[in-house]
C-alpha cells in the first residue's frame, strides 16, 4: 500500500512563493510517474504538473514558468516550487502517484494541502 503525505501549504501574499513536498512510502518511488493536482472550492480537480520516472516534466499552461516540479528519489519525495503566486492559484493541492506498469497501473492520492494566496 502506498501512502502519500503532502506538506508545505499555507497562506502567502500574491507574488510570493511556497514549496510543497510529498513524501511517499514504498520501495519503488523512482519508477513511479508523479503529479500534482489542485482543486479550488466549487471546481473540479485539475492537473497542475507531472514528472516521469526519467525526470521529464510537464505543466499546465497557467503555471508554466512559475511552478517547478522535481523529485528526490533517494528521499522518496516529490516537490512543487511555486513562485509568483496569484490569487487564482488558491486551492487544495494533491500529490498523485502512478504505480505499476501500463498493463496494471494503480493511482494513489495524498490527503491534500491548502494553498491560499491573498491579493
């Protein structure tokens, strides 16, 4: 069973920065695809950024150039560095893991961490 625990959320003024962390249990973290999602009040959960096992990254357009996703496989930890934050970035941020192979892929979610950006 994989467990994901996020941390690093909080309240920040517009233009500020936060770094989210997601620590995972499990012995094969380096082989997992990892993602960050976010969900604002009353809205659907949206994909924010992803990083593959080889380190390839991708971002939704609205955060590209401001957010950076990275991973430390030795620490079983995923990060999201968020700079130049905007009020519209306010949401609960979730860590997401893709575990297994293309034949048998299992998805796991963390409990979420709140990010609030004040104007």
